[in-house]
C-alpha cells in the first residue's frame, strides 16, 4: 500500500518592499519570501479535508502584515518572526521553513538634498533560511551571484592527463567565479542571545572576499577551502560553510595570425561549459547540515 511521506505546503516568492521614511531620508528593504509549513497534514492529502490547512494566501498576507507591524531589521530576524508565528499560532503546524532572498539597493548620492533615490546593486543576492519546530532554530545565511576575479596569483598544473586531455598547464592565469555561499549559525534556541545578523552577514562576506583575494591559488579547490576556513576561524558563531564556485574560464586568445604576441593580456571569457567546485568547511566537531544541492 502507498503511504504519505514528508510533505509541506506554503506560499512561494512573496515579493515585499518595505520603505522606512525617516524625514527626508528613506531606507529600503526588498525581499522575496517563501514559506513552507508542515505538520498534521495527512487528512488533506488522503481525504481532502482542509480542517488543518492554513491557506497559502494567509501566509502571503502575514508576510505583508509583519513587514508593516514589525518592520524588517534583517532577513534573518524577519524569517524568525514569521517561523515563530506560524508554529506557535497554529496547533497543526509543527515546523516552518522560511526562505528569503534580499536584493541590495545603494543610495544614489547627489549634491542636492534628495535621499530617496536608489540603484540596484549588481546581481548579488543575500539569502537566509530559517527553520523552527517549536523548540530548536536553524538559521542558514548566505549570498549568491557575487562575481569575483583575480588577474594573477593563480596557477593550475600537475593534474591527471589522459588521451582526452587537451588543457595546457598554466603558471599564471585569471581566476574568476560566481560565489554561492551558505553558512549555518550554531545558535539554536531562545535561551541564548541571537547573533547580530547584519554584522554577521557583512563580516562573513568580507572574510570570503579577503580570502579569495589573498590566497595564492594552485587550484580553485584550494581557494574554496581557504574562503570557508577564514569564515570559520574569524566568526565563532558560525559552524558550517557550504560553497559552490563555478570556474569561469578565461582562455588566452591566439593573436599569432595577426602578427601579435599575447603576454597574458587578451582573454576570451567562456560562460559555459564551466568547472563546478563545491565543498563544505566545518568547525571541528560540527556535523554537516546544509544540503549539498
């Protein structure tokens, strides 16, 4: 006989923009919020009874109402408020998972008095996932779309070669990638003060960038490990870092047909196919919990 396995339901990708007007100076938060709820949901799947179902439209409305009533101090803090509300206000709901993307805007500085104009900052997106089961929290923060590039201090040689290998060894190459990073905080219960989410995100991001820039790289794997290790070493509240780094290849262009030499100056940037390097870096004694997909 078939049986019902793990399940959840909720409202995905609720876009909410919150404007705080501090006189002439305005502040902006731009989020994409996805809510997933699970608990006593067998009846709705097996018998079509909605007695335990909080409508997904209600979840959407809750996001908007909480943005007004509580504001948005950070993606993590907003996710914690939502998760606590759904689990504690609805008896059939035993677990809530809140996923948030935050889109960054930078203030447009002018010589005039306008403080209400903004420009979207690149393709980088801040991420947060909050899970709560009524007792324990799990908060995973991160970012995606952070594009970085080193023009030197990167090599790749000494690798395995077989009959299909055509790649030439490189003693000086461009190293570029789009960073997809997630980090899990050790904080898990209300008995301890929650971390400073804004500072934690800013400093974790800074350590990722510093490690990328300061590592003399013999492989992207080595750089990845140094990036994750730097966060673990410098941020004691973080227990796990999961990194996915696509290797954005840059190949030297052959200029000999034009009678020109190419002394590591002109490159072709290939967007695909690309090497994909992924790994988790853990604090000693911690267990990996961030999904690998």
